[in-house]
């Protein structure tokens, strides 16, 4: 026995060494000991078969680009042929605004792009144009969104046929530049609390638009400061009651078309006061202004009356019975803005990751003694910064494509379940993706060292222009609360036997399967095949979401007894935000797994599987405390997840160049000298005059 004991110690040391070299070697599977170099793939026989030997950029690009890449290339080629329309690196606010307007006018009137027609006929084509415009200049993408998603979108989605006939062509061809006047100085996210009023005057058959106090001034209104001629104004519809009754009735927030400048002279119209919101942190190509209305009269027909109408004799009618239902229907038609922001945010992340990855491959520093310097992307710390981010970018790409498809389905079907699904999904993805991108932009800048600080290399511009994405079209914290509220509603419906909308389908399965004690054997499995199994990954994400949902429901019920509904919600707010983020991550992973499984080319599918595994395991590791606290993952399994995450980052690094090339970003979009595909240093030195 003594001799056997003496022999076991070196064997244990050998086994530990093999685990360092190959994280897939796992005693939990009882496999034979094998020393596999890191460069050889590792992961056991099955994992080795899954690891692709090479990446076809053309195949990967073809699978990712979608059916509207043609119209995007049309936009890119147009601006590449018109260098005088390029936005300079250093540009004053007034000049930037005029360049941005010239860019939009040229896109519509010279390149022949008709964004409102695209949005009406094929929303996915419209979002492709929006992404391409943002690639030229994020200010251009936002200005296009204000004109067509917001101003144009309210007219065609909240109005009726008479509004379409009168305004559609003028909005589409840019003869009628307009604004979306919802946000007020004192009220942004709480739209039902808006104070601007639209009082009906039956004697003249007009509405009188008024700003009752300074807090009701419309603020941050894009296109208002310089270029807008119309505004969709959100205001409370006030109806005078019969003389014998006296007083007035508040019918809730409605949308009204209000001309703000003369169509010919561009002079500000009587009763309207417009001020410039001034220089901003970013997006200075967009002219944000503040609007005050002093007894501005508009025809009754300027009420966008799809969900509420008023006859000449002052009789109000609506297909919806309550103020809250009308309000919900109105906001539900405006989710296209959030869809566009989530989609565009991913494109900004692609640019940043591309620049940082290409530079990290180009830049060499230090290395073994008396040997050549190595690429900084060969350092594990740099891989840890950028490779999970690259995987997340792919995950977001496929999920936002799914969101656009669901939005297109919603516009065609008007199915209530799809409407509810898109509302919650667009809120959650907009909040999650924009927050992730905002943080990642700083990481990418730091990953490029001092050269990332040069304005020409884009990170400062991208960071400043994108930052507001976390705030407009709904503050991210507020949007996540909407997701949490919908989850709680769906949870309640589950136990009432009701139906669940598409996104929440996994709640159809018994909550007990997620909330029971974890299988003590499964919690210890640490083999690579198990950890890379999409069923394990998805179960882990959904288990976390289900536990969070069940526990916050219990907490809210408990606190409601003593604090009331609002107090209980506020007491549990951080818990609710974590729940919403967990759910959105579950959706992102599910859509990424679907994209991997649908990929027809085996080698491309293998590359996407590698990225998907890295995304999933990196997210599990970042929240490993939660999984350990509920004994879903044993200590040895947690270590295996960490080790495999680092190893997958190393594997992805081997394909990093091809993976960013597959985004198919033209130089017009990337622009940063350090982010070029070749001769980056040469272009960088030429830029400063060498």
C-alpha cells in the first residue's frame, strides 16, 4: 500500500499539469489522462471535432449580413463617392449641423433612398438604412431616426388616412422636416405626467396648444433648433364640459401635428418660442431645441386620431374604453425607435471591437528574452478584455436581427401577443445592449493605449455620440423596470392558467424544475462536453432568471403589506433590475444558439459555436456568486468554467482577425487609421503629416 501511495502523488501532479494545459481533462468523466497542447484544440475528441481549423470570412459574412446588405452598400458607396459630405474629425457645432442636414438631404434627394416608404413597406430594410447612415455619422443616423422613426412614425402610426395623404410624401422627400415633441423639462419617462395642454375650442373648431409653466417646456427636441418645420406635440387633450356642468375633462395624452416654422420663409410661427439646447457631449450634428407654446391654434384635423377622435360638436370617441388603454396603445406604436437604437448600438459596438482587435493584432510589445516581441492580443489579459466582447457582439447581432423580424411581423399582423412581446423585448434589448456598448467603448479605448486617445481613431467620438443611447427613447433603468413588470405579470398568468407571449415561453415549463434543489451530480460535472452543451448553458441562464422571478415575487408580496405597492417596488428595485437583465441575457443566448444551429456551413457553424460557448460561459462566470450561493455550481465546476472561459478566449483569439473582418465594415465606416485592415501605421503617420 505504501508503494501505491508513493505512486499516487506524482500521478496527481501530472493530472493537475494536464488540466493546466487542457481544461477539458476531467476526472468527472473518468477519461484517460492525456496531455494536449493548448494550440491543439483540447476539449476531448468531441470538442476537437467541433473546433474549426480555419474561418472563411466570405462564408461567415454571407451568413451574417442579412437580405438588406445591398441597400447598405448602396448607402456606403454613395457617401464614398461624395467625400465633401464627410464629417471632419474636428468640427464646430453649427457646421456639424449643416453637414448632417446636407448628408440627409443628399441621401434622400440624390441617392434616392426613401426611408419612410421603406419603414412602411419593409421595416427591416428601413433599419438597415438606419444602421448604414449611423455608420457614416452617428448624428446622421439619429437625425434620420428623428425625421422618419419619430416624426414620420407618429403620423403614419398614430394618424389616419387623411394624415397619410397630407403629410406622407412631404416627410419622405424631406420637404416637411419635423420633430417629436414629447419630453418636457420636468417630465421625460413619465409620459402620462406631461403638462402641455391641447384645449378644444368648439367655436372655432380648433385646439389651443399651451405650455402652462416652465416645467412643461418641450426639451431636447431633435430637429427643433434649426431645421424642423413641424412637430408632433404630445399634450393632454382637454374638453370643455357643457355650460351647465362647467369645468373641463382631461382625456389623457394625445399627439397633435403643430407647424412651428413657415414652409417658405422658415420663420418661427406666432405663439411659438424656440431656443437652442446648445453644445452637447456628443451628437452635435443633431439640432436639439426647446419649445414653448403660447395659445397656438391648430385645426381639429391635426389631432392624430387613430386611438381617439373628436367630432366638430365636441363628442369624443375611441375604440379603446379607458385612458390607460389608449395611452398604452399610443406608446405601443412608438417602439420602432427603441428597435432602431438597439440595432444601431450593435453597429457601434462592431466598429469599436473591430478597431481595438485590429490594433491589438498590429501592436507588438515585450516577449520572451532575446526573442521577437509578441502581439498584445497574445497576452491573456488582453484576450480577457476583448474576446468575450467580440463574442457578445455576435450574440447581439443575431438577437437584434430577431427583434427586427418580430417588429416587422408585428406591423403586418397587429397580433396582440406579438405587440406585447415586441414592446417588452425592445425595451429590454435597448437597455441591455446600449449599456453594454457604452462600457465596452471605454474598454476598447484603453485596449489601444495612448493611440486610442487620438480623436482620429474614433473612440472618443463613438463614446460621446453613443452615450445618450442609454437615455433617449426611454431611460435604461425605467425600461428594465418595464421588463420586470411584464415578467411578474407573466408569472402571475402562469399560475392562473393563462397564455404566455413568445419571449416568455420557457415559463410554460414547470417552475419546479428550475426551483427545486439542483441535482447534486450535475452540479459537479466539469467536463468540457458538458460545459459546452447548449442545454446546460440555457438551463443555467433560465434557472437564474426563474429563481430571481420567484424570489422577487415573494418579496414584493411581503413588503406590499406594510409599504404599499409603490414602496414595495422601490424596496425591491435592484432585485427587479437584476431579474430583467437576467431574462434578457437568457433571450440573447437562446437566439445565439438558434443562429448557430441554423448555420448551413459546418466550419462556419463551428466558429459560431465557439463564440456562443464563450458568451455563455463568460456570463455564467461573471455571475458565479449567484450560482454558488444556491449550490447550482459546485466549487470544482466553478473553477472548470473559469478555466474553460479563458481557454475559449485563447481559441477565439486565433480567429480574431477573420471574425472582425466578417462584420464587412468598409473603411468609410471604420475610418480609424489604427483600425485599417492593412498598413495601419502607414495611414496613421500620413494623417499627421509624415
